[in-house]
């Protein structure tokens, strides 16, 4: 019979506190942002909340070349990327703090 130990599976990181500042730094680095959201077990929540920003950025990039209004409208994609990074850091900080609290509660219950 196969023994399924779900605590050691890849999609379940071990339940210990994370360094919130490190997770915030990881959230702005490509590919490490996936690790940080996976580590605090909020990958899908963070990705779904950031999805509209990705769509807005793509739309802004596709329309800035066709607009002949001026240089101000060419800054819109950059502004959206900066807002996305700020929101990503804020979401990661919030979810990491909640994760640490839940881990502390689990430890005190044992």
C-alpha cells in the first residue's frame, strides 16, 4: 500500500514562520515572487489579485504606440508596473504576517 505523506509533498511547504521582509523583497524579483507566494501558501490569491494589473499593462503597451498625443501617455505602462510592484509587496506583507500568526497559533495549540 502506498503511504501518502502530504506534509512532505512539494505543494505543501513545512509550517514554520517566514521572514516577512525577505518575502517582500522576493515579491519584486522575477521567479522569486512565485516562491514567496508559494511559501506563504497564497499563490493563487496573489496571482488573481494581480491579474487585472497585467491586463491593464498589456492594454497600455498596445495603445501607447498608436497614440500620437505625447510623451505623457507613454509613461502609463511604467506607472502601472510601479503600482503593480507596490501592490505585490503590500499583498505579500499582509499575507506573510497572517501566515506567521497562523503558524504561531498552530504551535501554541500543540
